[in-house]
């Protein structure tokens, strides 16, 4: 498979094989059958990045093959959203006629939303000059007029980040008949496959509907799970260490009129220390931790999974909803969690079709 060709006709078999691999991994923990949520077969990625190849006065987007360092010129990209495919030729046309915008440009990142907004980040190997913003604004205005969309452009260089207007776009996701508004800030993590993400959020809501007690959420990001799950709990205590993500989460909660969530900028280990009264943090001064009676914990850790201390900690909760972007570390973590909890339900969410990557969710309940 090349970046310019998707083996659409083989997608059902590829997805079935991916599901079987996950089922085999979870078999050691007596897991029930894995539910499977398919991706659209094309135009499913809401964010992509391309390197820039300069050739004389011309330039174009490329992707590299990491195995042999061969490269592909990218003029269209069937994995990317329709909006990104519409943006690419307009952005490249504008760069070609504006020498200062293309000078020492080495990468372009695209972010799009289901609600029709786009954000383009231009990354440079040189300082951005005083008139960069005005030239980028002119490019933004031309593209907006040509495509009839809302567009933001951001420039990045060493110790510089300049936005034409503001460095974010807003997304609207429909989850079980209710719309949730999310601010997506440039440079922070967003789910790459928005349509599969909606299925993942719906599955999480169905699993936790009717839960007792409050919810503890670790690695909450900008509130992807927090917003729709808050309606199913009396209170939610959520933690995230990235400052921009915390700010986005707080904005999202306010914009969606969700008032039963407290987001704190602490790591998982710091919050554990605070809850166990091992340390105090000024960031918790306005929050009374004893008001929370959490019986459910949701974790969505990075690829490395959960560390041993966090695993021991969450084993004290009756219910664990674990989302993983790495089945290997999920399996490693389950070897510990299965000592106290049993897998009640599990699912595969195909965020990255045509790859070996698996995003999965596991609901564990105390034995």
C-alpha cells in the first residue's frame, strides 16, 4: 500500500484480522467477544502532516517510507478528510506565489473538523519575519474565499509561534443525539478519526450509564471523554498535565454548560499523592477532594501504558474503563489488573484502518 492508494476492497478482511489479534491477546484474561467499530474506508483522518520538498523555485508535499527512505509526492491523500484534500492545492498554490512563505518551510500540518473548519500549521527552519503574519493572512483570506470555509493559519519556528487570527478551531460532535462542542488547540492532541471517535464516546457512555458514585478520569486531555460522560455521574474529577489541554477542557466545559466537573493540572501520580494526603498542591486549593466519592476510574494513557504505582492505585476502584492505543502495553497492564478485576466488555475502534494499529476499550469490574 502507498499513501496514494487504499486497499478498500480488502478492508473487511483487514479489520477482521485486527479484531482476531485483539481477541487472542485478551483471551488470557477470559474476555468476552470483542465488539468491533469500523472506520469509513476513505477520508477518515482529520489531521495529517507532510514534509516539504523544495526543487528550485517549486515545492511540494511528500511522505517518506521509513523502511527505505523513498518518498511520495502528495497532491491528494485519500486517507485525509475531504476538507484537507480541498485545502492542499489551495495552500500549495499560495505558497508557490509567495517566496517568503515558502522560504525554508519544511513541514505542513493540517487539522480539520467535521463541522467544516480547518487549521494549517507552517513549520520553518528560520526565524519568522515581521511581515510573515500579513502574508499568511492574505493566503488565509484567499483560501477562505476560494473554498467558502473557516481557516486558521499558524507559523512555527524556533521559539516562535505566530497565529494569523487564533491558534484553534472548534469541532462539534454528535453523541447519542446530543451535540458537544470541542475547542481543538493547535499543537495539542486530538483524535485523528472523528467518526470512529464518536462511536468510541457512545460506547463509553453506554458502558458507564447507571454507574454509582463519582468518576475519576486520568489523562483527560481537552475533555474528549469528560464532556459526554459527565451526564452519567454526580461529579467528575479529571486530571491532565498539559497546560493547553487543561485550558481547552475548561473552555469546553463552560461552553457546553457542564458544571459537575473539576479539571486539575496534575499528573496521575501527583493526583494519587494528593488523594492519599502524601502531598499538597496549590492547584487543588479551591477543590475539596473529600467531596468526591469515586467508584469508577477512566484511564486513557499514552502508548507506554500505566506505571506500576498507578496500576496499584486504580485497583481500589470498583469499575475501570481503560482505553488503550497500544495493545501490547494494555496486555502488560491487564496482567496486573486481572488479579482484582474481570473484563466485562471490550471493543476495537479502528482509528487507523489499513494499519496494524489498534485502539481498544476494556471495561473491568471488581471480582
